[in-house]
C-alpha cells in the first residue's frame, strides 16, 4: 500500500479566517458512524497542534441505530454548552431497503427540519455532514440488499441537499471525499475497502471524513476573532493549488527519522507565496513556499519516530497551503516502517 492510499480532493479559495473561533465547543450528533468518536478525535488532535492555545473541544452525542429525528431531539437537549453543531444521519433512515421511499424521505426531511428549527431558535450554527456508506472493492458485485440500501441513501441525501439549499444550512460532503479517497486507494489495490461490513468506516475511512471536515473548517488559516463573524466554510473546490503526499518507502533513516515529501502544484497563472502546513503523527511541520505559476514544488521533511506506534502502520496526514490570497488543503494516509533503510 502506498503513501497516497487516502487522498481527499484539494480545494483552493481566497484565504481569510478559519471558520472556527477560539474556545469553540463542537457538538457532534450522529449514529454509529459518529458514536466511536474516531473522526472527531482526528479533527480535535489536528486542531490542537495547529492552534495549541485555542481550546477547541468536541462533544460526541452519536448513538448507534439512530436516525435524524433522534438527532434533532438530542440537539434540543444538549445545545446549551455548544457553539457549533455537526449533524450526520442517513444510514439508519434508509430502513435498510428501498421500500416505502416517499415515507422514508418525508420522515428524514422532518428530522432534518426539526434540527434546523431548534438550532436557529438558539442561533446555534448548524452544519450537515453527508453521511458515508458502502465501499467494497473497485469491482464489486453487490447483492440486491446492498444496491437497495445505497439507492435509498442517495434519495435521502438528495432531499437533504434540497433542504440545506432552501434553509441556508451548509453541508460538508464527507461522502464524496470518502469515495474519492477510495478511488485513489483502488489505483493501488482494487480490493481495498474502507467499510468491510458495508456500514461502519474503518480508521482509514474515518480519516477521510476528518480530513474533509478540517479542510472545510479552513484549518491552518487564522482563527476567526472570538467576538467577530466566522470565516467562510471552504466548501467551494477548485484546482488552482493541489497538494499530495509523494509515494515512497517511508523507512527509518540512519539518523532515526522518517523522511517524507509533499508536492504542491500551482496550476494558476500567477505566483503564490505562503506556507505549507503538515500535521502528521502528533507532529506539526511548517515551511515557507513560493509557488511559481504552473510549477510543482516539493517540500521535504523529517519525521521523528518517537510518536509512531508499532513497527509498520498507517497514520493520517493533513496538509494545507496557506497564502495571502488562497487556501488549499488535502489529507492522506502515511504508510511507514520502523525497518531501517539500507
């Protein structure tokens, strides 16, 4: 498995402030994909390294087997300590089949609408997450059950997108990021899966979710002032600046570190000056960069092995280019071995 096994699509927009405030308390409501707290932990620990004094915390209210109506009730009971709410449902709302489509869509939208209502009443910012689901290998032969559930989820999420547009609720498309990451993985291993049981993301899939949330938050940009408006969510996607973790055998060098390299390509028609920020294995790296128009710049780093677990493993990496007039971010998986290079 190569180092680019997991890679969310990049974004590049006009830079400003991050969406987050210092001391934000992010309430995460969801089902069994949210309940383990895995993607929240990835996001929280990355933010802690980028903003060590910010004290951004997460409250996990995920509960297995629950749907959108439960999520709305949970929000209503737990909003007081929160400053921001993430809302991710859909899998259980499918009812695990394609029967009673209209009734399921109606019930799902009603649950979403209740969440919008209770958060708007308290002026609590609400963000929908488009839930992930179903990822067998690159050439799957799904049975009728799998096809039906996936089609039902598509219908629910179409309705969610319509409601989000009507109500002005932003939505982070973690499902699309998840699927792009899988497609990248399948170029290396067509049998690779993020959800072996069809429903619950393994750590690599959870990392894809986290990477997209971090990108949307604008992680790496200056935090928004405590008493000021939030910066824009980085929803829009372009390809002016792209980042990727370079393939390579990440073996321990003779001096006890792991070398790695990030490629940053400026596909726009003008130069861009800023810094490259990388968060990997509990360590933060920064490097000033001048990106010449149409060129690729490779930034080399050395990772201390002190924070790495096990002899061989994979760990998420978050990368961002933060410039005066643009922001671009990406996430990936870093594969490493403690075997010494020869």
